[in-house]
C-alpha cells in the first residue's frame, strides 16, 4: 500500500514540473489575492486589469523553487523517517516540510518581491523593479519579507503536508493499494485549501511587507506590528483580505500540484 520513495533526481524533476504547472495556470487568482491585500486597495492596485502582470518572474522561479522544496522535503523525510517509529510520522512530515520551506524561500522570496510589485502595478517592468531595489536597498532588498514568508510557509506546511500524507495513507489502506494520482490530487486540494484559509493573516502581513516603501515602518518586517496595524485599520476582514481567491487558488493549486507531482514521479522514476 505504500509507494517507493522517489530519488533525489525524481523529486527534482517532478517538483519542478508540478510547481510550474500551478504557478502559470492559476496566476490570475494570485494577482487578485495580492491586490486585495495591498494597502493601496484593490482598485488602486489595478483591479481586474493586467492580471498576468508579474507572470515572467513567477514562471522563471517556479520550477527551481518547487524542485528545491521537494528535494529537501523527500530527503528529510527519508533521513528522519528511518530513525523514528511510524507513530511519529506526522512529526517527520512537519519537520521535513518546514526544512523544505526554509530552503526553497531562498529562491521564492526574491521572485515574490518582484512578482507582487508587478501585480500591484508599482512598476511596468520586472527588470526596473530589480534595478530600483538594488539601487535603494542593495541585494538585501530582494530578500525583504524572507522572515515573514518563512513564518507564513512553515505554519502552512505544518498543516498541509501531515493532512495530505494522512489522507493518502487512509485512502490507500481503505482501497488496498497506494492512491492514484487523481486521488492524491483531491487530498492535496483539501489539505491546501484548509491550510490557506487558516494562514491568510500571515499572508496579508507578508504582502504588506513586500509592497511597502523601503523607508516605512512596515518594510522593517515586524509581522506582529503589521498585523496589529491591519486589524486597527480594517478589523478582522483586513486580516483575512483575499481569503477567497487565496483558498480557491491553493485548493485548485493543491489539486494540480500534488496530482502532477505524483504523476511526474511515475514518469521520471
């Protein structure tokens, strides 16, 4: 009922294919989510216009980002799983997913900085955004929001991956064989949607930090301060701004991502 653990090369290629498929196919939902969370407001950030703004940097970074995550995730899962009893597997999945997020964010954060500023219509050129950041803040500016992104992704993964693995395991046991790719896809949709809804406030904070003027208090990256400010200005609705497109995007994205990942593992094995 279990599936053979994928090799490093398999995880690399399968993760890259899965990440690119999701980021490109569902990019408009990500754009709408970013604009809803922007401090400037939905309309001022572009509304429904130019919903593919920022697709270039997203597509460029999606494959290495996802590949790096899954290589780390699968490697850590093997390493930790071989030293603990099966009853501790949820903890293994949590630790492996957290490690994957910390490593993959090295690629993801610079891409997010450029992508989200294009989505919020702060510039008409990705190259110009990079030049402006380098001139005003130096290389460190491209990593603004790294801590807030990791603080968002780790809780997200602590929910998503154990739920995904548990659903696959339960379904596999009930039917007597390992889940098919479409079944892994459905498990991924549920796990992703649940995780997305619960971690939306952290995503709001991350978006505000990345879009803020480099000299503002928000740009300093204090998540607690940003969340307090958002709550004071907009209440609970502000903390959950963009929750619908974010949940929809990650639910559908989870279905595509995990389904493609499981299918790609078979193709590349």
